[in-house]
C-alpha cells in the first residue's frame, strides 16, 4: 500500500464522519422557526444537537480505536433503523445509510490498522 492510499484510507472515514455531523446539525436549525424567546431557542438548539454530540464523541473514540467506530456506528444504524423503519423508511436510508457506510469504513481502517500506521 503506497503513501497516498494509506492517507486516503485513514482520512476518509474521519472526514466523512465530520461531514455527517454537519449534515445532522442542519436538522437542528428548525428550532429557529418555532418563535420562542432567546433562551428557549438556545436550549432547544442544544437539545436538537444531541445526535451530533453522540456522533462527535464516537468519532473522537474511533479516531484512536477504529473498532469502536465500526461497532458504534453500526449499532447507531441498527438502533435508528429499528426505531424508524416502520413509520419513516425514507428517513432510515438518509440517516442509517451513512452510519452503515461509516461503520464499514472504520472496520476497514481497523483491519488495515498496522499498514495505515506504518512509517513509509
């Protein structure tokens, strides 16, 4: 494995996870249309960003231990799909689909851990 492919394989799940967190944070913007006061809006925003916090904490753990990302994102995908498949199957594809991709990318990172961390 050459240096470029190692860098791509290492950074792809991490950057994709950050992109997914940004995507999830967009759903919290609906709190501004509720017409509440300043403090209620701030509190609502912090609550709506809860899933983003979970993804970012999981990313922080997966940055060092890739298997945590594989298991964690896979578990989040299953949990979200189990809870929403019946009522919102289209949401499952939009939310759980990227979680499965992230889990797979971190699984590949874990399997190639020694090659990715080796000095050129």
